[in-house]
C-alpha cells in the first residue's frame, strides 16, 4: 500500500474527498458526532466509496497528535502531486501571479497563506524544500481546502528559481519592512511574483538580493511588523485590486 499520512478536521477531510477522493484510504469519525456536519461528511464518503471507521475521541487525539480534530480524521495517500513550475506557467492565459514564501515555519501561517492564495487567484505558491514547514495535517486543516486547489511547488534553490522567473519576464517584488518604496507605489499589473520571508527573520540575504524590487507595507500605527499570513493577504489583495483597475480602464 502507498505511504499514508493523517489529516484531520472537517474542512481538510471534506476538501480532500471532493477534490481527490481516490487519495483517501479511510475516514475515522467519532460516533458521538451526529450533527448535520457529520451526516453530510458520511454521505459524501459513501458516495465517494470511501470506508468509514468509528473511532473514539482518545484514538482520534492520538491520530491527530493531540491537536483539535473536531471528531474526524482521514488516512490519505502521502504522495503529493508532482508540480513543476513550468507546467503551471505554460498553461496560463493571463499574466502569472505567484506567491513565494521564503522559509515559513509555522503550519498555521502556511495554511492561512494558502487560503489567501486561493482567495485571490494565485497561480502557484513556491517555497524551498528545506527550512520550511511543507504541507502537513495542520496546514491542510487551516487551509480549508486551499492546499488541494493551489499548486504548492517546492524548489531546491530558491534564488535560482527567482532568477528563472526573471528570465521569463516575471517581476519579482520582495516584501521588506525597511524598504523605501511603498507596496502601493509598485507596478503589480503584469507578470508578478511576490516574495515574503519567514516569521521574524524575513527573507534570507540571497533571496532579498535576487528580487527586482523591495517594497514595504505602509504602517500607520505603533506596530512595527505584521504576521506573514496577514502580510500575504494584504499584498495579494493589492495585486488583484491593481489588476482589476487596469482591466476596467
């Protein structure tokens, strides 16, 4: 049997069933859950031909690593679809909008970034293979299905990948709180890759030096910086707003 892993929570399990039911080996659910949400999940599992196993709270706690599982978990195929950036870029019919995350470590942050990426139509999320959290059960739960809809591409050498993007005439903007240029002063209507750094440390030096331009999010209050997932939402909203304004002009 293929290598498996556990995902948990209604959003993550429902999203996996709807978008890739063949990758779900079995679902575990607390028999005490008799609410509409649980009934809908059971119907979806039945229609998808996925086996359902009753599991009490203690067993689910162990499967989910004692994180909040909402009474449901699933054992799924651990193999991720191999995504190649060229395959994504070569099929686009509009200028690419890419999100690059340089070493995000917190799965809650990555999950929230993926949700924003899905909401604002990001064509792919790019991250380094090393020193980054990667897709796990917590990420899938927080992402609420976005981990299945947004291509998540890991690369060995992030700086080299950024240079390859630039060779494709994709403008690379790195978010840096010390930058002189405001995000609102940058051009975001063409092919664009937005680069955000890790929690606390920001972008690594080589990543920063490889960007075409550095920009900061204007801050009016006393807070000096924003969480990477909050910054991601702001940046992607601004990029989509700029594109919509151009399309309407």
